[in-house]
């Protein structure tokens, strides 16, 4: 990014800002917990986006001031939140009718692994405490476009963009775009291969190839 | 009019509880949970419960109270990451857990309450969730069959109840409560406010009285916040 001075790769904010550029005017979007939540801070001016929260809010507002805190208004991450003049509250069944019925344009999610065929793993590691899938499996099954934000490699340096996922799947062939701290991969259809479309500042193709197990087009 | 209002939670649950039963409870996280009724279930001593609820509460609140006293044999939930005692029992194999995708869980209760024994959904196809279940092709996609849930007892938290048992929820505290209300053989509701007949807009009732067999004035309305997140003034 232009403001970057000698730093290699993208920060989490920069990854979120890049994902926000995929928003289109009039979109309804669902942002996952963690870095994806930051995407809401970077929606470009003039692009009107309605944020949906799967616990039953269509039209999420900003976090409340201390005075505005209402325990009956929380987002899917269980954080206190506010409503807007467009907000509607719905039951969980209606909320997931929006999601599973294909009425949500875009979802941004985190991941443990993404495979070159679009498979996504982000809900469990065998042998460890399993917290459960929450709404992630519904989102990837029903939302029209899925963008994944994740670090390019794991903490021990192993590739997270892989030939096949090694962890149990959240969804098969569901990822449309992958944004990491090093690069962006996109594909035109769920039948096709991923293509490297952007490199982060200071990152070379050689470095991306060395840190990626998946095959992709350049 | 058949009187549905009961004097308190203990009386409302009289004759409904038995060991090994299945209880569905409304709420998302700690938002919109039937606090008063959960405490009464705990007090009753009933055990070997199967609980159906999106979450399992936290260690000292909500359904976590039942877990802490080892009253739960099996949990059907979508996300349980906020409870250390749950984690301990789960890893020690003291607790059976069935994970459902959140939308699947909501739909299973909606279907159970609507007399629909099963339905097909794309959610979970190609994952562990679909293992052992029928997968069927409709058009050009695969769908997994999921079954409806009918619970022995359903517990819901409402904002307002009129004397007939018509319910209105408040903001995102609605969440699973409307589906839970439909899926009980018997449904007991607790309401923050009891309001006079005719004071609810008939067009704005979320759970019509037919789904509610008994209700009480809620005496626990703590509404604990799990993640209090605020911004500075003037954003």
C-alpha cells in the first residue's frame, strides 16, 4: 500500500482494506469473527453495504458508546453492537434463510487451510478442543461469493494454501478469493483454478511459490 | 381461557421434568436465554439431560450451571467455545456432543415444530457433518438430509407476554427462541414483562400463544454481556 514504508507484506488492516474493495454498492455482506470483522472499517465511501449478523440482525451498526450499550443487541461474535435506521431483527431460521437461500452477496471468513480446489477448513483440529462450526458451514454453502483472509503460512512456517486440506472441511469447493499477508489469489468460477493477481509490497513470486503448496496460475 | 400463567418457575415446571429428557433452550450466547427457568431446572435436580441449544452458556451462567453440576449427558449445539467446564468434560469424554451447523440447528427445530421430520440442505455436504447421513442430488447440487428436532420440553425467553401467552422478543434476543418455542412437546416461556390483553399489536406477535403452554414472569433478567465492546464518543 502507498502508506507502507519498507514493510514487507500486508498488515491485518491492509488485508481487511483490500477485502473491503471487493464490496459493491448495494451488497449485503456477512463478516466472520476476527480479522474479517475489520473489513467493515474500510468500506469505500459511496459504496453502501448492509452487514448481516447470523444471530439475527440485518443492518449492523457500529459498536455502541458506553451509554448506548444494550445487552439485547449483540453481533455473531457476542460483542455489543448498535442498530441503524435500516435494521431488522429476525429469528435464527430467517437469518439462515438469508444465508442458505443465496440472499447474501459476500462473506469474508478466516481459515486454517484453503486448498487449490477451493476447499476450506476453519472449524476444527482433530485432538484439540472443538468449539463447533457456528454458522461457517452455512455461510460457505449459501453465500454467493466467499473471500478468505488468512496468514500465508502457519506459525511454524508451513503453507496454509495447500494441494488438499489436511484438516476436516468446513465446505468443499467454496472459496472464490484468497487474501493473505503476501498475495491475493482469485478465480473466475468454482470449476477453475486460482490465479495470483496481486503481490504485497516487497514480496516476490519466488517467495510466494516457496511458501505455497497449492498449484495456481500466475 | 385456560390459565397458562404460573406463579413462579418451580410451579411452571411441575410435572414436566424427568431424568434422561431432552430440553431445548432459546438464546444465542447469553443473549435471550431463559435465565429464570434454567435456574429452576437446576434446582429440581433432574439429570442425564440432552440439551439442544446453540451454545452451552459460560461456566457460571446460563446452561453452564447445569454442566457444572454434571446434569448434562448430551449437548446438541453449534458453538461451545465459551465454557471451560464444558471443555473439560468434553475432552474427558464425560459429555456427548453433537455439533450442528448453526443454520441446520435452527432449521431442525423449525422443522420439528412444524411437523416436518426431515429436510435437505447444502450446508455440510462434503464435510464430517454429512457422514452417515443421506446425501441426495437435486438439480446440479448435492444436499444432506437433516432431521427435525422435537424436544420433551422447550424453554424460551420473551420480552413481553400477554395473558394468552402471545410472545414478543426484543432485538437480537429473539434469535433461536421462536423455533425453540415451536419444537417442544410442552413449551414454557419466561417474559420480562407481562402486559394486558390487547396491548400487543396482533401484527407484531412473534410467537403466537398456541405454541406456549405455560409462562411466568421472569425473575432473573441479568442479561450478562459476554463481550462488552464500545467505541469512543462521536464516531
